[in-house]
C-alpha cells in the first residue's frame, strides 16, 4: 500500500537503501543458484540407470519379468496359432465359413480372369496416370543442375578494354 507508482517504497530513498537492495538481490541470486543446483543433481540421479537399478531392484525385477512374460506369451501364441491353422479340422471349419459367405453373398465371390478388354483398359489407364504424375513432378520439382552443362552455357568473361584475351594471344 505504501508503494509509489514504480514499486519504490518510501524507505528506499533513504541512505543505505541501495546496499540493502543489493544485499536482497545477492541473497535471491544465491537462493536461485542453490535451487538450480538441486534440480541439476536430481536430473542426473533420475537419468542414472545404474543408480535407479540399485535403488529400485524389486521394481526393475518385476518390470523385467513382465516384459519376458509378454514376449514369451506372444511367441507361444504365434506357435499355437500356426499349429492350429495347419490342422485339418481348422481348415474344414474355415471352408464351411467360406461356403456360408458364398451362399449369402454370391456377388462378392471373386471372379476368374478378367476379359482382354479390361486388361488393355487397365494397362492404358496405368500408363496415362504414370505419365501425368511424371510430368507434374517435372514441373513441380526443379532438376539438379549439372555443373558442366551450366559452364558450357555461360559465355567466357570478356577481357577489359586494354587487355588481350588468351585465345587471341
């Protein structure tokens, strides 16, 4: 409440106020330096893997066992599914499901070889699309410059009015 517009207290104008303010600033700098040092120490400890292994051996062991169990379970599942899919009973069941789908939606059943006209149309469409993309890229992306071709395009520098050129020697 007793501060002026710029935050200066009435006592700040008294003799010795500058030394008091300088001391406060020095104390604050020292405190901030201590805090930064503590944060740096904690950061180093947090990312020191060996220290964390020594401090938390149970948590590391549980995490390692969990990872091993997950990997082992995934491998076991892949092996089990691979063996199951090779069985005749599984293949028969899948065939039954496929026939059921075929009976419900015959229009979705894959057809045989496409007619020659369709093949030709697909080839022409693919070639046209390739050509269009190639031309669009040529326009959009500048080609890398060839140093030798650029040097050949640029004329030789002309000698100054009083000098002789090496070619006219």
